[in-house]
């Protein structure tokens, strides 16, 4: 295969869940090929560097292969070389029922302990 559409390639290597989400990210300007903003039909070739802001995270990948169709997770990993920066560390207080409403007494004690206050 000589080249592939960037929206289709993002979908086939499982960087996005659907091809329409890949096209939407391209139209919004979240995808670049070799430093140039890419439209959904932009061609991508082996050796190109793709930068994409997907799911709140910056992904930098190098195209290693162009699969003909959507492939499994193991084969998808072989189709790209991930050069993304590591994700930011998660806040240790974030996992205590965010969005669950008012914290319980037990949650409140854990929060106070994590913040260094007396329980």
C-alpha cells in the first residue's frame, strides 16, 4: 500500500474508537502530519510523524506500517512507534469518588489524612 488517509489510519491502529471521531479530530485541528495540520483525507506514509491530541492527551507516533484494514491490538502496536511523552501523574486525591456527591465520613477522613491534617 502506497499511502492511506490519516483518519482511516488513526482508526485502524486503534488510536481512536471510530473513524468519524478521527475525522472530527482532524477537522478540529488536533492532528498534524510532519508538523503540518492534517485534513481527514490527508495521505500518511511509512516514516511520517503524527501528532494528535486525543482524549485529553498528546500522542506522538511514527508510522511503521499501513495496515489494509482494522487490526487487533497486538498488530496495531506493531504498526506504529509511540514517542508520546508520559502522561502527567494522577492526583492521589482524584480517585476518592469524584462526582459521587458529598463524601462519606470515611472518605472525609481519608482526604484529611492525605492532606496531612489530623483525623
